[in-house]
């Protein structure tokens, strides 16, 4: 009997959640909080943004993102400048140090995942690689 979508979802959700959490907890230089790491990554992927835009993307309150952004600015990882389209707004962007921090964190995650994958057999790694296109399609549906 073929598994139902509900059965596959019930099996995948906890495993993917655990994998995601473990990768996010990877420590790299700077020892950022999860919210700081997430905000930096958003700025790196999406470019400059306002605090309100980041709060919406991160699904947190403006007050919460404000504290996170203040910490990132005090660490020299982001800078503030007048929004080029609306001088009343402030645009946030990564500094060179912020970009280096994001890249360092990604490199640490890649090393962590590489070490874990090295414990699997060649066949198991091939099966995981073959599943990547399916996982990409699945993520597009969410």
C-alpha cells in the first residue's frame, strides 16, 4: 500500500524540523543569537530593508526586531542609512563584517553537514542527493 500524503507529512515534519534546528544551532565566529543570525541572513539574501520589512519577513513584532537590529548595529554587522526612495525611512544593510559573519556561519554549517554525510554510505548519500529535487518542489508548495 502506498503511503498517503498525511503519513509522509507526519514522518517528514519532525525529521526536517530537527535537521533545521541542528543546522541553525551551529556556532560560528561572533556567537549570534538565532534571531540575529536570521535577520543577517535575510539582509544578505534580500538586500537592504527597513525594520518594518524585516519584522514582517521574520514574523516578529517591530519591538522584537528593533532589539535585534540594535544588537547587530552595536556589533558593527549592519548599518543604517536614509532610504533612497523615502528619506523619512531608514534602510538597513549589511556591513562588510556582517557579510563575513553570514558567510562564516554558512561555511560552519556546510562543514557540520559534510561531517555527518561522511558517516553515511555512498548509496545513502546518493539516495539523499536524488531526493533534493523532490524536496525543492515540496518547499515551493509550502
